């Protein structure tokens, strides 16, 4: 039986932000409200969101198309959204063929006419030095974000799409976990698709519209029929990306016996304190509700630094290129998105926070003595209870990189044993962090239990073997390189 084809199809849906969303235009705008931060007397600018003609935030169709395309296997993705394919053996004879897909993705616009300003927030960040991975002095940047809970109206149009392709598309849309825009490694950009409504125009109805009398004044939309979503295929593994359904999700509960200090220019703005005074002021990180958080950037920095330290300990004198081959698949780079998602850690309902003010004397880095007139006031936070963050990583990434997976388990082992610290003043006893794992509603305090119960494709023995194998290969390659250099000198 031939697969039925629909000349025209519309799919309407609603996108609800489950976390902050930021699809930025690349343009800078000035903060003009009364609470703006002043830096050296100049108005601070911020990265502007993509806006429609009414100055409301929008999610561009190109961004949504990229997100949706990544959910499908290559063959189905090309049929639905188009693409290009390079043919030919040599560079001179190679030809790039472009294919048009049957689905076009429209931009999604913020719903409501009066809530666009309330839906947007502005966040100021510290810039990070790419070489030292530390904060750059006097280098702040701000970004606009759509707050969690913001709702967008989206629509897809399809032409001459087969019923099989339409069912595949609807099946994926109903279960997909979408992530769009900037900050995906921090858990930003998560959206939930709901209220999917599909209308189809059959070839028979299209012919009837053409033959209808103009006096009837019937619109083409009157000839569309509702497409039933009850009988969609339950097995979608052959049409979707494996990362859609095979992801390791776990919660981290983090606590500290010490005060925590993470510099936050936003807190200084809220307290109406100047950013730079004769007495340097630093404050802990907070969010809009005034409750402290552990920002995703600080968490990732702490875990990533320990990840690199463990690799460099296992493989002494490793070169930067080889190091990045182990680091990039998990933590990302400027050219590759991070596979490990770590959002901001927020306080649990039972946790309480107390401000911990303290005055310190600045030290002259050259003389090692007290620096005259440089008193440092800090506002750290002491928490009685836990911070909580929901993390995830595709199982396909873990299976493809067993050595990096083993190193990640060693990082989490150190976290469970309170061998890491976060934020500033670590040399003064600040910021020690102890972690607990929660997966499948069960708590794990030992890394052995985490591996045995959460990583079905691994065991402690296989992870240990992958480390030994990598070390052996690294020593063999280093020995060959030394022999090659010796022969060259001879």
C-alpha cells in the first residue's frame, strides 16, 4: 500500500521555558534603567536578545530548526529539514549537492503583549581569562535572558510530506527534550513543547478547494482536517538520535562546612554598593529571589580543573593537543558544545543560608607584607543544608570515551570525599564542597555504588582497564617519539 502524501500540513505548538533562554542577536544595547551598573562612569552594555518587529523576544526559526534536526538520524533529518552532501573523491572534482526538506520551521514569538519586559532579565558576569581560567579584573559583561516560565508560540509548515514522515515528526516532538540558545552547558535554554495541534490538507481536499466556486469565499484553511495523534509509533529508535532517549541523568547535592565566597557584581548592584571603592568589596553569588546559588560556571570550573589535574597526573608531560582530545568531548570547547550539562545549584527547601561578613587585610604581592590602606570586606554565605543541581550526559558519549569516563568517576570520587573547594579564599579555609549522588530516587555516597547501579555499560574493572590501557599507549607513543628524535639528532 502506497504511503499517503499530504500537500500541506501545519503543526502548532507552545514552548515553555523551563530555565533561562538566551538567543542573542550579536548586537549590544545600553542598560538605561535606574539600577544599571556604572563602570568607570560609562553605561554598561548588554548582549541583546533576538527581537521581533514589536521588540518582543523571539526564538529564530534557524535556531529551532537546528535543535529539531539534531533529534533525528541523518537520513530522516535530511528528508524533513534538507541538507547538503559532498560527492567526489578529490577536492577539485568534489560537488556539493543541496537538498530541500519538506518541513520549514517558523520563528517562535513570545506570547502575550504586556509581559515582554517582565519576561526579560539582565545578568552581569565576570569575564574569564582563557589562559589562567581566573576572573579578569574590571571586565564585566551583561546578557539579556528570557526568564523561566516564558511561553512562545511556534509553528511548522510542511509540504508534500508522507504520512510516515509526519508520524515520525509528531512522535519525536511529543517526547523531545529541547535545548535552544546560549548557556546549554549551564542548563540554560531548556524548553518544553506542549499543546501540539496538527492539521493536514489532503490531495482530495486541495482539489476540492480549486474546484470550489469563488462565490463561496471559502479559505484554504477551511479544508484542513485534524491529524490524530493517538496512533503514533511507539518504537522511534530507528528514526531518532540515540541521545534523545539514552541519557544518564543524576542529581548532585552539595554541602560545605565552610563559608562560600563567589564574586557577584549583581549582588553589589542589589545592595546599592559601588563596584569599586577604597575598600574592595566581594559578595557571594545570588539569584533574583535573593537566595544564594552555586553558579554553573563555578561548578564546571571546579570539576573541569580537577578533571584536567587527574589526567596530567596519570599522563605526565602530556601535550595540549592530546589533553584536549580527552577534555573536549565532555567539557566542550569553542568549536564543540559540552556534552556534560551542569546547571546552577540552588538551595533545597530544607536548607537555610546566613550571611558571613568578614574583613581581611590585603597583602602586597611583591613585598609579601601588608598593603597599606587596602582593607578587604567580604560577604560570604554559610549554608545549613544542601545545594541541588540536576545534571545529565548522553550515554553515547560515555561509551565512546571510556578513559575520560573513568577520569570523570575519579572526579566525582573526590567530590564525594570532600577533596575539592569552590570560589575565592580557598587558602583561607573557604569553600570546601562535599557531594552526594541521587539517581532513580536513591542516594549514593560511594563512587563504587554509582558505577555499579547507574552505569550499565561499565564496571570498576573496565574503567580501571581503560586507564591502564591509555597509560600504556601513551608511554609507548612517548618512547617512539623519543627514539625518533634521537635518530634525527644522530
